């Protein structure tokens, strides 16, 4: 994503003059190069730690998938699903490093040609990958159809919901003439609508869980009763283990295992590429952490705040929450197959807080909802954050406001997380009954969208106080997150 232009301040010797003030700072206060340097070093240290944890957990996922292929049964399938869920815990905290031409979005740090689309793009083109159920509400052309593809399905043309339903072999798994390899999965999100996603975390998720077609009475639907297609007990899809029991080489079950193997290998390679861009001595990290001028310092700080602000308001509040919430669209929730969207929300928001406070605690390796001594904290970082910079430049009022905004967001997203653990996942909270005037005020999804919008304003206030220009990209989403009930 193209970074917004940054406003310039007047240079002064070795000091960087912050052209702005708040209630505690009526006159211009200066901050030194070493202070900015510490912010940048900490931000880079957190990126390296979180991406390194993402690589390690993806490797663990590969091991679980290998064990599942060797013995396809209920407990090895469950272990593979758990490994996928754990793998999401560190990665979700890295999303704040997007929108700034860092290694996730760019290979040359100027064009958006990075691997993010291969790693975490969605919604998935599940009908291109394997059989699907369709209906006229949430699994129609707008959700499971694609306008074009390069996977070799339908001659690389469009695939409608009706075509997918009529021929359940009209997909990669069902067509043995399509070779499943990294090149195939590299042709992902190539159509104009980018619904032809076939790689990354969500491709693996779909193959492990299948579509979420569960009902409140724990039965599996035929895909026609979306208004009942939520399960308040066993969350997510219920793909049968029989889908993975092969009777001969090259059959559909065998091809599903092949797909999983190729997908996880590509995921690991892509994550390593991003991780290595943040390593000590790497070209990107060296450029990011090198300050030769006031303009350098201003741009680097603006990049950090752009990731924080655009993720908060556009990507998370808008694309990942409001589209699904206001449109009552299960297919548009981020992790719709596993019903893990509540963790996407928590982890993305946590990543913003990590950048602000200069802290990374590690990841929730036991999936209990907390990051504590029982979890993987071997790469924890406790450094110098933006909160420290504000405090050291006598901007305590602004720091207090930002802290309050982050806490309000945390209070709201914690309710989403707890609701899912209590049997009401994200796709339940976006149902029409939770949109009524009586219920919507207490809906934690709505509350979190509103809190993220308020949080983005405070992030922009920090940029204004430091004269860094606009850091919340209004073009990141077509949603009006100031009004969570409005459709996007």
C-alpha cells in the first residue's frame, strides 16, 4: 500500500524538533535521535520475534500434517487442527507490520509485490480447491463463486456456485490432471475480484475443517439453511476424517494430503522470507533502523503509526469485522471454517498494542486465551515503545488518552473472545437477532468496531503531535467504521 506523504519539520542540528504539542506541552519539545532509534530497534526486534515464532509454529503444523497423513484418524486430525490454531497465535500479532512496504507486503520495499497474499489472503476460493455446499444466502456466487482463476478449473474461467454444486469434481482435488505444486498455489488471488485464493493459512484451514455448515442442534445441514448454520457447541466445520482415508495413490483423499503438504511447505517458505527481512544485517531492517536525518526519523515513525492506524480502522474494524457484522455474512468472517475469527480480532488488536508499548509477550501456545508463563515466551521483547517516547517528551496527556483507547478496545475484544469460549463464536454474534435495537448496543463485535475507530483517531493524534502527516489510510476499507451498523 502506498504510504501517505509525510509532513516535514524544521531540522535542528542533531535534534529532531517535534512540531506539535498537547495539554502538557504548550511549547515545542525536542526528542533526540537515540530516542527514535530505540523505538525503531524495538519495533524491529518485535517483528523478528513474532515472525520467527510464526515460522516455528508453521513447522510444527507441517509435522502434525505429516502425522495425519501417515495415520488419518480422528485424533491426528484434531492434532493438526490444534497445530493450525496455535500457528495463528504469533502470526496474528504481525499484521501491524503491513501497510508500510515492509517485507510482508513488498520484496523491494517500494512495490506491493510481497507474499502477504500467499500467506493470509481471504476470502478463500474454496470451490476451486474442493467440493462445497451452496445456497442462495451465504454460499452463493458472491461468496463461493470466482470470476476467473489460473488453477486450471473451468479452463481458468469463472466458476459459479451452480457449477460447483452440479459437479463436485470440478475443482483442484477432483481433477487429477491438475498437478498440485508450489507453482499452482503461487497463482493465488489473480482474478480482478481476488476471490480465487488457493494458498496460505486459510487454504489449510478449509481442507482441515471444511465449510461451517453446523446447526444449533449439532446436526450438519445441506447448506441451504444459513440462518441456522451456526453451532454453539463444536465450533467450525466438520469435514469427516473419511475425506482423508486414501484407498489408492492419487485418489481424492491422497490429493487432499498432497495439497496440505504443498500448502504448508509454501507457507513456511513465505514466512521465512518475511522473517529474514527483519534479521540483523538484512537489507530491510538495516534501512528501517538507520537514521541519517530528521526526515528519516519522521518517515520511520510514520510507517509504524501507519501500520497501527490502518490496521485498526480499515483492515480490522472494516474489512475483517464490519463487512461480516453489518452484512450478516458468515463467509466474510476472517477464519470462517474453523470459527477462529475471535482470535484474529484479538491478535490483530494485540499487535497494535505491541507496537505502541514496545512489548511482545510471545504467543498463546496452549490456547487458553492468555499469554503467561505456561506459554511460549522464549522470544519475548520488552523494549522502548511509542508510549516511552511520548512520556520522555512530556506528552503524558496524549499517552494517557492512547492507553485508555487501547484498554477500551481490549475490553471489547475480550468479550468477543469470551463469547466464543462460552459457545457463541463470531458467526453467532453477527446473526440478525444480535442487530436489533435491543441487543446491538451490547454486541461486542459492534463495540470493538467502535473502539477500534476511536483508537485510530488517537493514533492519528500522535502522528499530528509529532507532525508526521496522515497515518490512517481512508482507502483501506469502504466501511464507515464510525457507524458500525452501516453496510460496507
